[in-house]
């Protein structure tokens, strides 16, 4: 049973009042409360692993391995990290405040929760994109509205059941809805909004937030390029690109979208890509995810049909199963349909380009969330880094920069703003409040600022 009733405007308004008054009571500021809720979330995951795996299988035909490694393990890692650091991070820190404020007086940077935050998640990792930001929001002491994606209805229904059972309802509320319901929710003033999804909706969220001057983190996507240079280890590149394109059936925000192959290695790359797709499919065909819904299936099928490139592998589409076989398209040009938007599919368009041409094309497109370089030469890698921008970069692999402990994860330009993971997540949901107590006993020295003014005293 996956269909649920969306949160009504009255329910939302009542939840809003509850969360406002809980925050005002300082309940969520207590470190004990934060740790308790983080541990409760751990148990929510631990005691419901089978249900979570089943929900994601219903959603995407996804194998348990991918759900456990790419959703559950990540959230649990975040919980452990926050539990380990919450005492230290919530204490704030002493700035390098100079002799007057730092040595003679006392200056302090307090870390304070922002208030009531709204977390809106995407469907492709419906658990991680909802609960990982929540870990940071709890650790920082906020009240939280959780809005899962309605396009992942099995996960949404599971969370509707589990969240009230495990988490403190006076401070954490799960709310549901599609565009119309979210639109109404956005009329309320939040103290912070954390959104994961596409850029089109990201603009709607940021516009609505701006009316209340609400700060926003936007975790968006984009067309992440893969550059395979003439010095690359082609076997490794082919294997890892094929693996990424099969991960969640290519429906990963960080996935390599299109591939720039140097003319010197192009043919061999295509041949090895086919080899690795064959190999992975031969041993694990039933294990790979399918496309989320018919609408996305039709979108991808349309892009493929309109492409002027040459399909050299795959191209098989089965709408009943929402299955798209991994597909390699060669001779793709920059004005091709496959280059017109983020593919979010197991399709690998290949463009013949040496490093400088690849850089020119990348610079002509919006900054992506990830950029992937397969090269054995540091000078070549540095040249690409110096002449491009992206949320993050992985060298000789794809996507793994998102898993670097204590490193920020986020986009730049059209791939989003703000970041999270570890301390960056804690800070995203915190206000750093400067507090200073200048020395009272130094009045004789500090009185230089009072009238009558003496310009000689301004020159120090
Ligand atoms: P989406 O933009 O369609 O929807 C995301 C959320 O926005 C959902 O919860 C949905 O209910 C809400 N929403 C949809 N339409 C709305 C509207 N008109 N007004 C208000 N809210 C609305 O995104 P998606 O299709 O769910 O996700 C795919 C996109 O997300 C891709 O671009 C992908 O790259 C990106 N993504 C980014 C990350 C990241 O961490 N940066 C992670 C996963 C996905």
C-alpha cells in the first residue's frame, strides 16, 4: 500500500505552530535532545532495513546492495559523525580576535540553530536526500519539516509510518504533497530551506524563500562531463564509466552525463565500454535499477530518438518494465538532443574532443555538480582544473568526491549553492553569532571614541 493522503493546509498550519512553539521553548537546543533524536533515527534505519530495501525495490527495481551502500550507509555514517562531534561543534569557537577583543576582552562565535527548517527531497535517492540533511539539522538543534518526494511513493508511505513512531513529533514533522501542496507550504516563513532536486524547481523554491529572506541551500544537478584524455588508462575509464551509468540506472545527480574522448583513444574507449557493459549485464542484469516512471522513460526515449548520433551499443527500450539497456551513442555533437538536458539515464553520449576542445565546450555550458577526468598526467589534470569549474571533481573515477569525509558536497552556479556533509552540514543549519565582551576596566583607553572628537586619536 503506497498511496497516502497529502498533508492538508490545516494540518500543515497546525504543525507549523507546533514546531514554532517547540523551537521557542528551547527544547531542540539541548544537546541531550539532539543526541537522542540522532540515535532514534539510527534505530529507525536499523530496525526497518528490510522495509527500506523493499520500498526502494518497488520504486526503482533497485537491488538491496545499492540501497544499503548508497542510502542507508551514508545516513548512518552521518549520524555517527554528528554524534562524535556534536559537543565540539555546538560549543562554537574562539576567533583570532586580536589583542583588544581576544586577549584583553572575550570574543566568541556561538553556534545557534536557525529555527524551523524545511527539507525537500528528490526521488532518485529518496531516503538519503531527505534524511542526510536532517541529520545535520537535528545536530544543529533545529525543528524540522521533512518533505519527501511524491515520485517515490513507496518510500514516502514508509516514512509517513515510521517518522512519527521514532522521532519527536513536537519538533520533527513529515509532510507530504506535490507541487501544489509545496507551493502552499512555501507561503509560510521558514528560518531555513534545504532543497534537493532539479534547477527549475530550485528557482521556484529560492524565489518563494526570498519573499521572507529565508536562507536556502540548493542541491541541484546538471550535465557532469567526463573527460578521457589521450594519456588515460582506458580500461579503468571504461569500467568505471560503465559502472556509473548502471548505478541506479544512471539516475544519480553526480553521474557522468556525457563523455569527451580524445581522438587518439576514442575507438578503444568505445570498444572497452561495450566490453564492460556486456560483462556487468551478463553477470548482474537482474540487479540493475529501472527508470522511476513512465514520464521519465518517455522523456529519455524522446531524447534518444531525436539524437543524430550513432547508437553503437544498447538502444533497447521496454516501456512496460521501464527498462533502458545501457546505450552508447557516438558522433554526438554539442547541439544534439542528448546534450540538451541532464540525461539521468544509462545513456553514454560520446563526443570526440581533445582536452582543449572539451574545456571550451564545458565552459560554454552551466557549471556542473561534478567533473571527471581520466588522465595519467598531473599537468593535464591541472590544466583542466585551472580552466573549468564544478561543484566537485573526481580524478580517474566518477562520483566519489561526494563520499570524502568532512569535505563539502554541493554545487556551484546552476548546480546549486551552499553545501553539506560533516561540519559543512552542521554549519549550513547553524547561525554563527559573534559575541564579544570588551574589557570594562579599560575605559580610560576606550574612551578615545567619545566626543569631543580628536582627529589625532583616529590615527593609530
Ligand atoms: P524535482 O525538482 O522534480 O522535485 C524535487 C522536489 O521538489 C520534490 O520533493 C517535489 O515534490 C518538489 N517539487 C516538484 N515540483 C515543485 C513545484 N512546482 N513547486 C514546489 N516544489 C516542487 O526534482 P527531481 O526530479 O525529484 O530530482 C531530480 C533532480 O535532482 C536532478 O536534476 C538531480 O540531478 C537532482 N538531484 C540533486 C542531488 C544533489 O545532492 N545535488 C541529489 C539528487 C538529485
